C-alpha cells in the first residue's frame, strides 16, 4: 500500500468535478443587467452603414433606430449609450453643434425616450463628435483649454438632459468638469440626472476603430495625451476617482477595459462605488478579427472577455457585444 500522506489532502479539482458543483462555487456571474450597448447614429434615411474596422457594428439613421434599439429592449438590456456621427459641414473649431437642441444626439434621445420610456439613455459629453479638429475640448495655439472647454461642456450636458438623457457621461477628461456639470444640471432642476464619469480614461491606441466610426479619426490633429491619462499610470487613476466622487459623480468608468483590469480592481478595493468599464472599439475589433479568421471561438470568447470585467469588480460593461452577450446569457 502506498503511503497515504503522499496524496494531496486538499484537491481543488474536487470542486470542479461536475457541473452542479462548479455552479455552486462560482464566484462571479454575468447578467444582462450588467450590459450597456453603445450605438452609432447617423443622418439620412434608411441608412445602415457598416463600420469597416468593427465587423457587425452599424451606423443607423433615425428612421431605423427604434427597430434597431428594440433588439436591446427585448433582450432586457438596461441602457444604451448614443454616439452621433456629425456631418463634416456641421463641425467647427468650437463644437457649436453640441449645443444645438435639435442635433442628432438630442433627436435620437427624444425618439428613444418616447418609444422606450424605461430604457436608460446615456449621452457622452465631449466635443470630439462636433469639432473640426477632433479634440474633446476647445483649442488655442495648439493647446486644449481646460476651463473654457468646461463652459461648453456644461451647456452640452444641459442640452442632453433637456432632450431626455438619464445619464450624462463626460468623456473629455478636463479637470473640474464633473462639478461644473453637476452644478449646471442642479440649477436647471435636473438633480435626478446621473453622472457616469469617464474617470480613468487613458490616451489609448484602442480607440482607433471608434474614431473611424465617428469620422473624427482623420480630423484629429496630434494626440489626446495632455488630457487623457498615460497608460503607464495607476496611482493617478485613484486620484481621478477621488476627485470625481468629490465633485458629485454617481458612477465611474475605466476605459479601455481589458488592458486596464488592474485599474478596475484597485478602484474597487479602494472605493465603494459603482464602477463601469468600457470594452472599447479596439478590443471589439481585436476579438472580432480573430473570430472572423476562425482563430477564436465566438461565443466563449465574448462571454469570457465580459466575465473578466465582473471578476475585476465591475458593476457593468459598455460593450459592442451587448446584444450577442444578452442572447448567449438567455440560452
Ligand atoms: C470621445 C470618446 C471616445 C470613445 C468614447 N468617447 C474616443 C476618444 O476619446 O478619442 C472611444 C470608444 C471606443 O473606442 O469604443 N471622447
């Protein structure tokens, strides 16, 4: 007989032995409630334009928008984030179109609110969809102006709240914008409109396909490194969170997602606050590219990539896979 002590006493494989046990000991769960679907809207009639670098993602005109978003509503997805494609001729150096109460974003919000009163509508606040230089704020002599940009951003947020957006998501990374937006919303009796701040938004290469989708990529002069965070930094993200919470943010976001799971975990360990991640266009493109080549299994890769966010501590994820994931979770 073999000496018993030579066998492992603790065997972690026992809890992996069968499906029921694996289910009992599973630490994290992905649920449709965790999904936010970013959508691109464009002008025109009967438009469903493909985005070359984001296979499966379309820019949709307003006449098709209700049908498009109904897919998410039917699947039980709690919220969508609207991104408008502004025609070139409406872009200027100051992003004036951001303040137009009839701009594409506002028309889309009103339409969706009317048709789906219970669906959460999230609006990005930043000037890049509206500027002819592709930056998120105002520029003078090649520099992005902080405080002057905030004056426009607070009005942009107000414009969106008036159109019915439930959540304002400032993605511009100017210092002090959360407070300015909070004050402006409250002054105009929008005290229930929530702020989901893009708190730790990195100057990332992974936004490339999104800028293609928006048509702002080719316009961008220089980079966004003077306002978006350096990918090498982690402590600084905690200071950003501290600041945004003090300024009145209700929810915070880390962006991009998969390359920054460590940041999500640190935030979650340090602050008891709803934390979201944006699995951005480049992450989507990377996964879809490999799926299309037959190098990765579609369903398993999508769900595993999203589960990783839950494990890291996320409350929810903005993801272009929201519909696919919701369908897979139903099966
Ligand atoms: C705009 C904004 C960007 C994204 C969301 N809001 C791009 C950028 O900062 O250049 C990127 C989303 C994605 O890549 O999917 N401020």
